[in-house]
């Protein structure tokens, strides 16, 4: 019934998606594709019922990328979901040793960068160039990706015109086009939690960790991989292979929002199992553990008004001690910036 090549199929799928906006779930797209093919080849009245009711398997992102015939996009996808194997410290090609830890982009940008409130990257391309407080200037998407390379991935910045960077951006652009109208595209970043008006309780954080996290991330926080393997099955939360102290995740509020709506792995924002207090305490506990240290952090946030309140490193523009920025209580710091600088603080 269908004589299209995979490449043509992919293109018509992409067009269909751009056109229909909402109909982007793999399964629905597959049905739509079948109907599209039929409607061009067969008169509508002659559509055999069997074809419509035929069970369809959703087309995964991996399959759609594989069928795209676009090498740069395929590489970008591999850099994103297999960062450790393709750009990690154990890469055979020294020029491809970009990151400095055991994480993948998708360790945090969950579900290949499509998870609502799991740091989804759908719709991100459209938001750049964008003002960034950390640099106090308008930054490009490539510069933003470098922020994660040098902090979340504890690695080197890429030249913004470099192939690996262009490839990753191809994938982020692809998500934009191909996820139009999905839930993940409507949500940005992370879902706020109600911040307890008290400091992090480290003993309670450890208790939560041992009960709800250690099973996968291990009691020592170093994650789990098979002997000799490059990839972690369960990524490290601290130690030499984890995100560094300049990363967004090293802020307690950011980490608590991520954890509440995404961990233990398998839950999502619709069925969280941790309370806000548990997420807050376990985030505080994790971020007090040893991890790689980034240099020159004092140069971040040239305009200190823009510095997120739970940034763990100084300088600060307020009278509160570093320990309070690292472990709360935050409401009084947030209130201070609102009063002194009319600045609304989120994390
Ligand atoms: C340890 C977790 C972690 C890893 C690993 C990680 N990121 Fe991020 N990323 C974040 C967090 C947290 C934010 C947003 C927080 C902030 O800085 O405000 C973010 C933000 C971004 C943004 C901006 C999103 C927006 O909505 O504006 C892009 C683009 C991005 N990351 C790309 C990447 C890429 C590409 C990789 C792999 C090279 C990567 N990230 C690896 C945690 C991570
Ligand atoms: C069932 C196993 C499992 C449990 C339990 C679990 N995680 Fe995770 N966690 C994962 C996996 C797997 C990933 C990476 C996701 C991916 O690659 O798709 C992850 C990613 C993360 C990340 C971001 C990546 C990194 O390594 O920094 C953080 C932070 C995190 N988990 C914290 C927690 C906390 C806190 C708990 C306990 C409340 C927890 N996790 C419980 C499996 C688990």
C-alpha cells in the first residue's frame, strides 16, 4: 500500500506534524501517516476497515531520527543520549573528549529531552537568544549548551561553530519542530515546590536518600555501572563523575524541584511520591556531598541581583551567610530581594 522510501515517509510525517500541531504522539502519527498514504492513493470511501483498526506501535524518537537520513541530526541525537560514550572522558578520539564526568545530557533532560517538568528542551530553540543572568547578557542557544557542558557535564566548552555543537542544536531544533503541541512543549523547565521555611534537615535528607534513592544511585552516591562499561545504568549524584558545584542542579531549590517530580525514577509530576519537605531535604543532603569544583565561579553573575538564591558559591549581594544560600531557609532571602531590588526569585 505504501511505496514511499523511509526518507520520504519521514518528511511527510514531519510535515503532517507541523500541520496538525497536536497530533504528535508516535501512535497517532503512525495512524495519520497510514491515512495520509491511503488518502493519496485510494478514494476515501474505499478505505478498508482492516487497515484502520490494525494495531500500530508508536514510532520512537530513535526510529524517527534513524529514518531521517540526516547524519548531523543522528549524531546530535547520539551526543545527547549517549554523551558518555560519544563525547566522554573515555572517548578514543581525543578531540571528542569534551565532557568530564559520567553523565549524559538525557540523565537530567529526561526522556530524550521531552519529559514535562523533567527539564524538557522542546520549544527551547524558539526562546533563544535569551537574557541570561549568569553572564548578564543576551546569550545564544550554543552558549547555553556550553553552560551545561562546563557545569552539569564538568567538561570543556565547545566552539559554537564546531560540528558537535551544531549537531546537538540540530537535535534540539528537531524536538522543537517534531514535538509541536505536545504537553512537554507547553511546560518550561521545572515545577515549583512549596519551600519549607526552615533550613535543610541533613539527617532527614540522608534518611530519605537511604530509603528512596540508594537502591539505584548506591549508598555511596557514586552510581552503578557494569564493570568495564563506560555507561552508568544509574548515574552518580556526587563524587568525581557527577555534576560540578557550578551546575544548576547544585542549587538546592532546582534539585528539589527536579527530584520531587522525577525521582525515584519511574514517577512523574502527576504521581510524585516524595513530599516537598522530603525532596528539599534530600536535595540539600546530595548537594552537601563532595563533587568536582569549577574554577572562576566568582565571575558568574556579573549582576548579582540576578543570582539565584540557592547558588552555593559566593559572592552574594545580601547579608545572608553562604550556609543559608546552600541550605536555607530561603523565604527570607527571597523576601529581601523582592524588597530591596524588586527582583522575583525562583531558585
Ligand atoms: C546534571 C543535570 C544536567 C545535565 C547532565 C545537563 N543539563 Fe542541561 N540543564 C540542567 C538544568 C538544571 C538546566 C536549567 C537550570 C538553570 O540553569 O537554570 C539546564 C538547562 C539547559 C538548557 C536551557 C533550557 C531552557 O529551558 O532554557 C539547554 C539547552 C541544556 N540544558 C542543554 C543540555 C545539553 C545539550 C546537555 C548535554 C551536553 C545538558 N544540558 C546536560 C541540567 C542538566
Ligand atoms: C529506580 C532507580 C532510581 C531511583 C530509586 C532513583 N533514581 Fe535518580 N535517576 C535514575 C536514573 C536511571 C537516572 C537517569 C535518567 C536517564 O538517564 O534517563 C536518574 C537521574 C537522577 C538525577 C540527575 C542525574 C544525576 O546523576 O545527577 C538526580 C539528581 C537524581 N536521579 C536524584 C535521585 C534522588 C534524590 C532519588 C531518591 C529520591 C533518586 N534519584 C532515586 C534512577 C533512579
